C-alpha cells in the first residue's frame, strides 16, 4: 500500500501512531499486500494484452489520452511490483528489518532499503495521480479542440517533474538533518504528508469538475454536429458520463481509506497517550482502515483497466503484431480530408465548403471516439449507429 507512514517508519524514533499501525500483525499485513498486489498485477497485464478474435480497428494514430491511460497502468504495475518486493523482504528477512529500529546501528542497509522502497512506491503512485489529473485536463482540451499528441511532452514534464520534486522535497524535510533525528516534532512530518497527499487531493477535487465540464462540452458538440440532439446522441453522452464516473468511483474506493486512516492517526498523535481506553474505538478504526489500505491501494491498477476498457476477456493472443490503439487524435485535420476526398470537378466554393464541413465532421467524430472508447459492446454499437459516424 502507498502511505507516508512507510517513510515515517524508517525513522528509529518514529511517533507512537506510526508504531501502532506498523506493529499491528505485520506478517498478516505484508501477506495481504503481496496477495492484493499480485492479483492486481496479473489481472492488469491480462487486461492490457491483445486478445484472440478481436479485430483491431483501423485508426490512424494514437491520441495523447490513450498514451496517458497506458502510462497510468504502467505506474500502477511498477508501484505494485514495489509493494510485492518490499513486503516479501519484510516477511522473508525479519531480522534485517528489525535493524531499522536501532538508533545508533552501524548497518545502513536496512534503513537504505526502507527509505528506497518507500520512495519507489510513493513516487510511482504519485506519478499515477498526476497522470490521472492530466487525463482529465486532456479530455477537456480535446473537446475544446486545444490539445493533440504534441501536448504529451508537456504532460510528461509536469507529471514526472512534480512527482519527483514533491517526493524528494518531502523526504528531505522528513529526514533532516539525519535519519536518526527525523520525527522529532510535526515540523518534520507535516510537510512530508502534504507533499504526499497533495496530488491525491487534487484529483479528488479538480477531476470531477473537469469531467463535468467535458460532458457539457460533449453535449454542445453533439448538438452542433447536425443541429439536432437525437436519442442516439443523448445516449452517447450518457455513456461518456458513465465512463468518467467509473474512473472517479475507482479512485475514491481505492484511496478514501488512506484519508480516513491518516486523519485518525493524526488525531491519535495529538493525544498525550494513545493507549488510553477512551481512544480504543479510534485505534480500532485506524487499524481496520490500515488493513483495508493494504487491500485496496494495489487493486487500483486492475480496477482502472475495467473503468478504462471494460473486461477484455481471457483469450490472450501471444502472437506479435502491430497493435493499433483505438483512439484518434483530435488535432488531426488531414485525416478527415483523406477519408472523405472531394471530387475534383466540384466548383471552387463548393469544394471549400465541403472540405471544411468534412474536416469539422471528422474532428467531431474523433473527439467522441476518443472519449467513448473502451467499452467494446453496447457503447461501440451505439457509437457506430449514431449519425455522427454515418458522415454527411
């Protein structure tokens, strides 16, 4: 699981709340993390592999949004691998991990492993949060026809730059001036928790707003396509809205337990003695949400692939072939011109109007195809039956 408590535990003089959760059934907790992360990892890879019997759609090239979705899955896979490795070492070498608690120990490898593995997990999941934010931004910009494949470079700079900067800054403030001196007061811990949860809270608060604006813009786009808003267009807009809802639902399910757990632990830290009887229910709630985090955090990877693509099936096609990603770029105007060439014997003004109309039509088609791609059953049939996909 991904929690700033992992880095805090690397401090030999860790606070009592961190000691409480990290020492609660560590073997069971590590086993839960390994099991959940392994299942999620295998199912995520299964979801992303090409399947037999699926005919790839002929799309000209991938959009930035399809690349973002793939990068989110990659971050989840690498983060899950970090959880499996860390929990396996904790289970397999308990004596090695016990050296972390030694204040004046000479062996630096236990602490180095603790810090390194915790940073790896935090960095990958933090990058996944930033990529999810970029997906919401890109979806809105695509509908507004202000984005394209070129923007992916800016997304890379923002995502990896902010993820690395916040991670390094939080760790540096936590372990300043040395690993043995950290956690000597909240002035060390609070900045670390803020840098960890800032991208998570950003997605929770801003993504729903961007998704809602995107859905509204899609409705306007569908109405402007032919000047009408039929039942097919209305149902297509609903499908896109449901797609965004699934993404946010998965995110809330997987990470709300982290916010609840952190709030409970901070409350316990404020108490003079966390072992008092009146705090028993709060301690129990903190321990329960701690175990829930170990189950839900690693499962984000698989649940996101369900929200992105739906269930893709079990029949894997292991034969290598160039797989065309079923997304289209909003910014490609030449696609529309090549797909619907105008006859050469048209008059000049007729040719120009047809060319503009066809380009607008194809760009609208590309936008809706990008946003509604993923569900291969009813949604796909709906998309093809819509007047948007029937041309002029």
